[in-house]
């Protein structure tokens, strides 16, 4: 039995998603075989390749899974972790399919993983492994702007995406669209402004939207709005750090942050950027001067709070700790942080769970914007920024003439400003997250579905059925 199965009881991680899928399927009337087709993983590529590390040759285990080809290219992150295994990557690929459908991103789901611990390997060797992995993908036609487009995930970031792009370009020189073979790249390598923080910002937009719905807040005994809400975040990596920063800036109170080595707690609130600086300088969040240490990091999840955001790994809330969770809302920033047994326990307790297939879709949404930018070969806002500023200036002149009043320089600056790339990316992301939330909520209400996860699956599966039908594959 794998470590995953220990925590998830009798289920593998993939079974957990199948179980969630089956709950949603009860609300969809379509032939069983067609649902099986949507559920199944289309292609699984498991590879082993040798890499010389120091004087030794190490055999590296890696995967790329394409869950669904109903839309192309496939899309999904690559993670580096010692926990990587086929079941995990298949599950994460499936989640990508459902996620893309919810936020109207026209991709099939995919995921990749390399079984290494990036914390114990030098950057030089990570580069060697990443480049070799990319060439393996190229050999089998598992990467390309119209085929399969990786992105960052747990343990990877801009640096790895740059190496992937560079390796792809060197083996496919002359491909004018090569930049679109991977997303999450640095800006200087064709990345888009706003991608790095996109998943965390999407988490923030999704939870903020929920907190503005009176009915939802009253159902768990909370006031409307985010200001003053007590939040706990697990994982201070890319997703967790940015989500924590946006919550902090909006007036919510981050009372605890949990990392691998332990957690820190201050009921009056933690200053996220100060904690991050402390982590950078000391290699640990522990012993932060304005907080109390919690040695057993898992215990942080069980503290009294309004909102709990797991943003590290899967299966962290399971049947053995679900009963002790006191949060009224759980926002799944990580993929699969709650096992099906825990889900049922929390549902019975009346906890609102905002599911991963919606809440962490900000990353793939902005990856889609980056892919479009790479294919159009032009920065967002480049064509219209000056034009918009000129039009705004004309408007302002007319208003000043009619009102016989001069507008202050500060106000002028704000009104005249044309849209920059970051403005357009963030507004596209905000709109996507707000729309996604209300579509899920509408389905939940109209079909009288018990929770947001099942409603999100119903929304997603119906959209996938629709595209299969339009392809002429389903009758
Ligand atoms: P990351 O590697 O940047 O950060 C993960 C953080 O979790 C690290 O700081 C790590 O030290 C910490 N961590 C590991 N084990 C922990 C534990 N037991 N307790 C507390 N903290 C622990 O990874 P990330 O990109 O932020 O991804 C986090 C989660 O979000 C993953 O589930 C990933 O699949 C999901 N996700 C990421 C993206 C993205 O754009 N990066 C998009 C969608 C979903």
C-alpha cells in the first residue's frame, strides 16, 4: 500500500477523483460508457533516463500524463518531489482537465513529474535533469505549442521553465511558435506579467467572492466580507505566499503559517512579508520574533480560525484529523488536500469547501494568457495603451470645458492611464474567477447539490460532454 493510500484509507489518489466524479455523474444523464471515456487517462508516459551526478550515474524516474485530448494542446504543471508516482501524476492530470473546463480555458488536462528532491540537488544538476526530461518529451512528441504545454508546479518555477524552452528551441530551431511550448517563463523569456502570483491571486479572488455572499456567510455564522477574517495558510511556496500576501493586504488576519519544519502563530496577525524575509534569512519560518512556534506543523491545521488554506500538498486533511478541523471555510489552494473520507466528515460539519478544480485555476488561466501572447508575438497592451491614453485625454478636456473646472494632476494621472499588460492579465483573471464562482453556485442551487465540489464537477463534466458532442464523438 502506498503512503497515499495510508492517508486516503482504501482509495488511491486517482480513486479519490473518480469518487468525486461519480458523485457528480448522478446529476448528469448520459450513457455510462461516455462518462468512463471522460474519466480515463488517455496517455501515460513513464520514463527512466540516466544522468551523471558527480561521478555517479543516477537513473531518474519521471512521468508525463495526458488525461484528455478533447481539446488540444494538453496543459499542466511539472512537479519535482520524492513523492512523485504514476497514480499522483494521473490524478493531477485529471484535475487539470476538469479545472480547464470550469474556467473556459481550451486545453485538455496533463501533468508531469520527476522523482527528485530539488532541495538536495544542486541547481546545475537540476538543469541537467530538466533538459534531459525535455528531450525525452520531444522524442515521444509529448511537448509542443499545439501538443502539450507544461508549466510550474510543486518544486519548480521560472528557472526550470526557461530550461525547458531553451532545450525545445535548440531541438526545434526555426519553430516560430517555440515560445508557446511552456508557460510560467520569466518575462525576459516570453513570460507574461502576473503569472508568478496568478494561482495565489486566483485563490484570493475566489475566497473574496464567497465572503461577499451573505447567504453563504450566514450559513457558517460569519459576517460578510474579508476584512478581519482569521486565516491559516499551510505552505509558504509560490501559491501559499502570494495568497497570504493578497489576504493580508485586503485586511484579513493571517493568524498562522505552516511549513515543513513547523508552524508559527500569532492571534493578532502575522506580517506576511516580514515572515517571508525571516524565512529567506534563516531558512525556516520558526523563531519569528512576533509569533509562537508550533513544533508539530500538522497541528496548525486544527487551530480555531475562519478560513483554512492548504497550499502545500495532497491528502493533508484526512479521516484522522478532519474531526478536529475548526475552520468554517476551507479553500483548496493545493491540489487534492482533502481525502474523500475527510470531505464527508467536513460536509456533515457544515464546512464550506471551495474545491481545487475551481480555486487554484488562476495559474492555468494566466498560463493560457501567456500561451496566447507567445502565439501572437506581441505584449498585451502594446497596441492600445497609447491610443487609450489619447482618447482619455480628449474626454477629460471635454469634461473640464463643460464643468469649467480643472481636474488635479493626481486625478488626471489615474484617469488618463492606458492598460498595461499586468492590468489586463489581472482583470482577465479576476473576471474568470468571479464568473467561475457564480456558475458553480448557480448549478449548486438549481440542482440542489449538497456542496461546491460536486457542483464544480457537474459544471466541468457538462462542458466536456458539450465539446465531445461538438467534435461529433458523442452522439
Ligand atoms: P512550491 O514548491 O512553490 O511550495 C510548496 C510549499 O509547501 C513549500 O514552501 C514547501 O516547503 C511547503 N511544504 C511542503 N510540505 C509541507 C508540509 N507538510 N507542511 C507545510 N508546508 C509544506 O509549490 P506551489 O507551486 O506553491 O504548489 C503548492 C500546491 O499548489 C501544490 O498542490 C500544487 O499542485 C498546487 N498548484 C500550484 C500551481 C502553481 O501555479 N504553482 C497551480 C495550481 C495548483
